[in-house]
C-alpha cells in the first residue's frame, strides 16, 4: 500500500522556522522525484521545491534562500526546512512522489504563519 505521510506543520510567528517531513512507503522511494507543493486559501496548488533521485534540487522563486528540500533514501523520507517564514507562506503543504508511470500525493499538513 502506497503511503505518503506528512508531519511537522503548525502555527509559527513571522520570521520563525518549521521542518516538514514526509515518510514514504509502499514503493521504491529512491527512484522517484519528490516535491513539496502548497495551496494557499483561495489559490491553486503551487510547486515549492523538488529533489530528483540523484539529489538535484529546484525551488520556486518565492522560497529561494529560505526553504531547503532534502531527502533520505534510507529512511524513505523527504524534508522541507522552512526558515524566515512569512504570512504569505501560510498554506496546506503537500508531499508528492513522481515517476514516469506513477504519481502519489500525501494528505497535506497545515502551516500557518501569524503573529
């Protein structure tokens, strides 16, 4: 059974940090491109960051220099370290694993940046 389970969301003040985790099971994690997406209230789901199977990373312009995606292919887990958080980072964050044939999503975790 394929599962992507996110954790680590919550309420944080502007300028604070959070670390999201996404634990994968039921498929060969190391062969998949993994990404974090987010959906802010009333908006479309947007790509935040991507890590390929070889570890190359890419980021949305809005989070460059503040967020870091990393993956552990032994623990089958992908992380998103979020620093210098802003109110506009408030969203539901989703983990995604993608290959040529399969596309999997987690259930999402809420991140709220507010004073």
